[in-house]
C-alpha cells in the first residue's frame, strides 16, 4: 500500500489534464517559476474518491430503513426501478445522481445502471456531459423480480451490444456487464454475460455476492449443481480481474480463497450491510487470503453518496467485528476510498493518487467556518491525525470543489 505522502504546504503541478508533479510548494515553485498558480490554502487536496458500488436508480429511495435485503427489494426498491422505463424520469434522476457523486468528491464510480437501455444511455450521457468517469451497464435479470424488469437472454445480448458500441471506451466511460444477482438471473442469462466478456475482453463486470443469508439459501435452491454462490458465477467465467463482487459478507473460506486466486475485487459496503442487517464483512479473512478489497456506498441501500463517511463506517464496523475485524488506519481508509477503487477497475495507471502522469482528479476540501473539522484541522499534530479527522467529520458541506482531468466539475453552491 505504501505510506501516506502528505505536504502541509504542498503543490500539485497540472498540465494537459495530468499531474506533472506533487511535492512541497516552494520546491515546485522554484522548478516551475512560470506556471500559473491557484492558491488553495485553507483547505486540503485529496485524490478523487472512487466508489466501486452504487446504484443510479436508487437516489430517490435512499433512507429506507427497517428492511432486510429481499424485503427491501420487493417492497421498497423494485417499484422505484420500474419507473426508469420512462426516459424522462431516467434523465431527471441521472442528473440528480451525477450531481450527488460530484458534490461528495467522487470522481470515478462503478455504477449499477437500470434495467432499461434508454435509462442507461441517459446515465452515460449525463456523466459524459459533467466530466464524471463511470463504468456502468444495463442491469439484467430474467426471473423473480417483476415482469417489467425482466429481459430475455437474446434481447439482453442485443441491448448490451448496442450500449457497448455507443459508450464503452468513449471519453471516460467504460461498460460493465451487470447481472443483478444470481437469484434473478437464469443460466441462459449468465451465459450471455460470458459471451459478452469473451467478445469484449476489456469490459468490466459487476454483480452481488453472498450479501444476505436468505439470498444465499435461495441461490443454493436455484442452482443445485453449484458447490456455493461463487461457483454459479465461476461456471460462466465471470470471476476474474476487473470483476467487482459487492458485499461478500457470508463467503466461505473456499469462496474467499478462490476469489483471491481469481484477482477479482470485493466491494465492501459497510453502511448497507448494517442498514439491511446483512451482517459484518469479515475483512480480515478476505485480506489474509489476499482478496483485493475496495469500497462502495451502495446507495440507496447505504446511507448516502459520501465515500469519506462510507470509509468511516468501514472503520467503525471493523472495530466491532472482533476476531474477523481488521483495524483500519486513516491511511487504509484513504487507500480504500481512492487507489483500491482504481485497481478494482483496472485504472491504476490512470487514477487513484497524485503520481506523475495520472489524470488530475482531486477533491478540494475546506472545513466550514467554525465547524469541528476546522477546529481539529487548526490543531492536528500530524497528517495522520488530520486525515482521521477528515474521514470522521467531513461531509458534502466540506467539499468545496471537485476536479476531473484538470478541470472543475463541481463548485460548492455558495461559491458559484
Ligand atoms: N441484490 C440485488 N439487488 C440489489 C440491490 O439493489 N442492492 C443491494 N444492496 N443488493 C442487491
Ligand atoms: Zn448493491
């Protein structure tokens, strides 16, 4: 992971969308006396936050407390997702969604799209207009949700092909094959996913895995030939580098070992795991086995779009997890909310930190006047202390600006 690099009076040299250097301000200034300067004093720059699991059609149903997963889907969430059959509805929510990410300092996200192709197109178009970097795709299912959300295998193949042709690798957009979860996808549909990945090896892949005990039992009933939940996806060659499996709360030692060997990523979503009473993520078991872990807000089952808050939730949950818990430091939290996501998406050469050559994606945090964060920041004895306080105290009100590829994509409303 490497240690924390921090500068109390730092400089970030940006040219043509990319970071040229990051270091002490006076040294950079002397080396580049003619470069124009923007004075950021009074705040902090962090690499852009990377959310590896978030649902675009769930913006308007955030805060549905009191459910567990299958109940929450059936009664709270799927009725909302049906509305995305309307492209106008989808466009309106896409704007809310993209704004929500940027205003929380998120510069890249792996996004669960909608079950409707025009709604997915609306998301890609809105993200492209804003500058936001996303990987996303058509959510596909062909059973056990509700008929309006089901897509037969042949249609799913065609719709995916069209969306891939329109959006994959265009600007900052990437396409992710997205079966909702094994419960709602037949073998025929999983075979479509396999075909798509074989035809386009650089696509990303995302789904849910071992989130909830009832869901795991249902998968065992639906796929009696599978040794466990992961084996369903493995059967169709869907578990590989650049596959992101959300949750993995109930994975067995064998599943964890196989995920480690595959090079896939687990997107840990702590606030969702608590809110839906899914369970506590056994992070230590995953890390000990060598599974790559990143972080996702899982909004709308999670508590919002803030990756800093989500990282704090990971810290708090792991404190309560006893022997399966992993003691996360502020540096771990920064890693989980930035560079871990870049690696999950195969974008570690492009984003994730301030290394020279990477895209200049960053968030400018300014503690609101008289806020507790402002008080802590004035007195923090070290960069680690300050970073811990940022994760503990900084919400959207502290996000003054968000920049992607050297251009501002969000400014706090009070300043526009
Ligand atoms: N499993 C299948 N669909 C969903 C979803 O929308 N959210 C979560 N958290 N889990 C799921
Ligand atoms: Zn999810």
